[in-house]
């Protein structure tokens, strides 16, 4: 997995979306990131670790190529270009079929 700077991540994400426009998909995950590079220690060995600020790890993959970036809370407002990019390229979503409440209540009784 390649950890990129924020600007280069956005350009690579745009390329992934363009490549998968006709066929394929792009999986995107967001995760809270505390800056650790090693696993969390066991309960018997407490370690005082205080993250400096809140960070978010954003990953994107098309199945073959994986990219990621870390966004600090200081840059979250300037990273609004990410949300604009998602709005522009996420158009193939399907609405989820909702089951009516009457069918649900009859099944449980």
C-alpha cells in the first residue's frame, strides 16, 4: 500500500475513478488513525501513548492498486476537495430495497 500526500492522493483517486468508470469498482475506507506503526501492546504491558492530534486514514483500492493518505484534523477543511471528488464520481449507487413494516411485523408474530 502506498502512503501518499494529500494532493497526490486526490489525483491518484481521480485516476482510479476514471479507470473504473466503465467496468470495475473502487473501494474506499476511512479509519481513525492514531499514528502507531506497531500493534497495540497486550494488557499486561501498558504503554503510555498519546496521539498529538486526531487523524484519519483514507484508503482506496480498485482490487489491484492500493493508495492511502493520512489527513490531520488541521487540514480537514482544506481536504473538502475529497468530498467534491466523491460527489462527482459516485453515480452508480443503487438504492437499497426496504421491506415494508407490515411484512416485517407479520413475520415476527
